C-alpha cells in the first residue's frame, strides 16, 4: 500500500544524471539530482545560467538535444516511470499532463501560424475533440490568461501581439489540456519588470484556480518570492539547497544561496551601494573540480570541500530544509 506522502508526490526524481558527449569525452552536466514536486505545490528551481536547470527538466520529458543523454537515475510522474516510457507515450505526457512554457515566445510560437491554430492543434491531438469545440476552448484559454477580445485574437499572428501578450499565449498553450504540472522555464526573462510581475501574478492565480503543480525555473530569486512554496537551488548540475521559500530567504545556509541572496538589490541600500556578488563563474561541464563544485568560489571552503562531495542533508533535526555543505554540517554537529 502507498503511504499518504508517497501518493502526494506528483514528480519524483532520484539520482538523475545527464551527460554530454563532448570533444574531450563524456562530461557530466546534471550530477545525480534528487528532486520532487508534490501535488498542488509550486517549486522554484534557481541557479545561475548554465547550472543545468533547463536540461534537468528537458531530460525528464525526452527533449534533450543531440549528444546529451540521461545516463542514470529514476523519474516517476504521477505513478508512471518516465524513463521506460516509449517516445509515443512521452509525447502524450508532454502537452497533456505536463504543460511547458519556454523563455522566448518568439522562437516557441510559430510566426506564420495564427494563434488560434497553435492552440487548437494540441487540443485536437491530446483531447480528440472537434475543431469547433477546440476553437471554443482556445478562446476560453485566452480569456483565462487575461487576453482581451479572445475570439478576435484567435485570428492574430504572434507578431501582432506585445511580448507580454505573447507570453500569455504561451501559458495558454501550456494550460491547454489541464496539465497536472506546468513547467515554466524562465518564462519572463525577455520581458520588462512590470510585465514580469504581471505574469508571475497570473500563474499564481491559475495555480490555485486549476489546482495544478508548477515548476518555475529562474535565475532570479527575488522574482519568485511570492509565488513558490519551496525552492531548490542548483549549482553546476547538483542540488546545493532545498527549503521552504520563507525559510530559504530568512535562513539561507549554503554559501552559494547566501551569495545569490546578497546579490539582490534592496530598497534600503544606499543608491551608491555596490551589489555584492559571488566572484568567479560556475565550472564548465567536464571541468568540475573534485569535491564540492562550489569550493573554488566559496568563502568558507575547508580542505575536505576540495576532495569530497558533500551530501544533501537536513540542516538541523526535524526539518525539511537541506543543504549540501560541510560548513553547514559542522555547525549542525556543534549544536
Ligand atoms: N545543446 C547543448 N550543447 C552543448 N552543451 C549544452 C547544450 N545545452 C546546454 N549545454 C550545457 O549544459 C549546461 C547546462 O545547461 P542548461 O541546462 O541550459 O543551464 P541553465 O538552464 O541552468 O542555464 C551548460 O554548461 C551548457 O553550456
Ligand atoms: Mg535554461
């Protein structure tokens, strides 16, 4: 019999490893990641550009580019094993139970196809409904994401809409088949700050209205503060911290998370204050150091950090807040 908590798990990923066949042989890009999303939960996945956020999600859905492959781990979605699914079954999951919203609507939307047709196509494929019903549903979806005059907008081409409206269309496509999980990969990065906030608010509303889970991928910790329930921080293809959102902001434990948070400008900063940021850059795949991948940039690095990979462990007794850091473990053991 399944326990209540196991049943509550919509996506459960264990030890996911992704490699690229590079010029100098295979290199690990995603390194044995554990990740889960509960039903109704909104998860933020955060990290600098190049940390493996997109490839982690794409690998689950069988959307990896050439030369990049899953080489280990398990992934279970809604009680089904994603790794052993056929391409055909995976295609049904994508756009069906799992909706995607990508960063750049100009490349994800087809420029020569009317918006209505781009919405109707997945509805007919996944739902097998008539074209007339699909058109009605498409207009409903545009209304749901706050596009005025939805019936007329169905006939528009992407270039006739603003960037914010195009991203709303992308969200409507992601929602077309009532997904159990919506994966939004930096969906607002190309937009200006006001529109970004509107899109975040929209997804916040929809999540409650539709009762779905959301994974929101971003490099911007500040953007998702009011949206997500929990945050997973990625660094060089590993999870370095995993905590409820309030806990992460109030008590970040991993030095990388602390650095990310310190880089967010605050209203209370003097206008002349310099942004503190983390020196250096993440390692390229194939050039990750032995031990903790963050050690070369870490202000707290000790000898052990340069030789041994720290495990993701609770930061204190009886908490779901976990960090992969020997310095954090020292503090915990001293307590
Ligand atoms: N198509 C590709 N070919 C080669 N390397 C890639 C490709 N896509 C991503 N990578 C590499 O994999 C790593 C992780 O990429 P990605 O998942 O896109 O990071 P993020 O989404 O966090 O910015 C990066 O180092 C990137 O350079
Ligand atoms: Mg990305």
